[in-house]
């Protein structure tokens, strides 16, 4: 395993950004950057042994600074949506930016993905750290977050998250990589087959906000308990698919601890990605519109041209105390792990 570090330019606020390439002995590799703690490339072999980059993204730092799709990013302080940009903690009301319809999304106007993180090579890993000061984007507490990426000889991408705070706060994080297992320069992912180990999902309203109701997937287009093409039911006459014309839903994972959560496969390339996590939820997102008019090599990424499998706590848990808690306290550090393992079928 080799890790190399290269300059990635200077941010608009004068910070030096870096790119790290982690390559195994079979030449499969990932690249990650300090800007937004983002995954830039995931190059893995298809069934013919040819490397394909299965991760959407950009070519330059300047494009990432203007990004509105959160390509490859670690999202925080709170991933996904918070109702009306407000929550109450210890009898104090906190007001956040409303940046997604009537709601708060992905940490606010300047979430973690718009900052340049401290970075270093630690053994066979790359470690990123940032301190979010008390009051940033309206959140209480000084929060320190560390994200560690590793890449194995078996084409396994491991993401370890750690966070501590000096004051009670709310915290929910994820990685927002957009995958296309035919290659990032390919067409739609509607032929990709997907299995999700979840018997329920969280209902959403017309603003993609979780309502608090847990619905059974059985008998609905939301049922991925047996692998099926993503496009099979995506245009079905079902009210949960009408608001955004796609899947943008949190699934209630069945496993406990670090277990298999989902399997995504491409019949064309033969690449299979298996997701393992210890998180209680997984957001399935298939963008119904182009997430970027100019991606890598200037490509306009198409509608339904990628899929996100975002491991997380449930969205809008601040309004639903029956959900797994997103409250982070000084005495209980957050630690979580998600793995994406690439193989061929």
C-alpha cells in the first residue's frame, strides 16, 4: 500500500489544500482531499480487470468550492434535514439556517464540506481533523471531529468517524459520495441492482422532511429487501416517490453493530459494492436532476446518473425523540465506522 500527498491549490480564504492518493498493489486506488474531507476518485477493476472511476466529482479545487451537490464530502455538523431550522436542547431553542425549502440541510450555509481540514498521513491511513467552534452555524459547543480513511489490498474503503464536544449539542454525519459503478462518465444507474437490509423506512413530506412515521417497505416500491434494479419502481405511482420523482429516503437498517447494510451491483461492469455500517439508518438518494453541469473532464452528469448510500442517524431526529438520539454530550464521544467494499461478480 502506498500513500502519496500532492498540493491541490489554495482555497479562496488562503488555505493550502492537499490531495492524498492511496493505492494498493493491484493499482486500484482512491484519492481524498483536505477540502471538505472529500473523496475525489475511487478507481477499481471491472470484470475485465480494467480500472473504472466509480465516484462523481470535479477536477479542480475551485469547482469544489462552488459545489452545491456535496460531491464526496463529509457532511456536518448535522447531515440531512432539521425541521424549520430549529431544535430545543436543555430547554434552550437553537435557530439554524433555513437552506432547503423551509428546513435546515447538511449543516447550514457553510457546512463542514466547505472547510479545509487539517490532514496527515498516519500509518496506512489519512486522517482529517477540524474544530467547529461554539455557535458555528447556530450549533452549541466546541466540536472536534476526526475522519480517517483507509484503503485495503482487497479494495475496501473504510471511513472512521470520531467526534467530541465540550457542551451538549446535536450531531449527525455521513459521507455524500455519488456512485456510478459503470464509471462516473457513464449514463444512468437505473440498471444497477440494489439490496437494502431494511424492513422499514422513514416517511417524508413534500419537502423531503422526515415526518416521524416508520412505514413498512413490504408491498411498496421502497422494498429492496431482495435485490432489484433501481429503475424498476422509481417512477411508480406511489406518493412517497411523487414529491421528488425519485428515492430520497432514510431506511431503517435491520442489523446491529457493524453489519452488512446494502449491496449495489452493475450488470454492465460487473462491479459490486457492499456497504457495511454500525449506523441505524441509510439514506438512498438517486438525483432526479443533474447534480452538476460540469463534472470531471467537463462532463454534464445526467439525471439518475448516480446513487448515494449515506449511512447516518435518522433525519429530523431533533423533532422525534423516539428516533435514535443525535444528542452528543461531553461525556460520550461519538465513534462510527462505514465500509464500502468493491469486488466483481
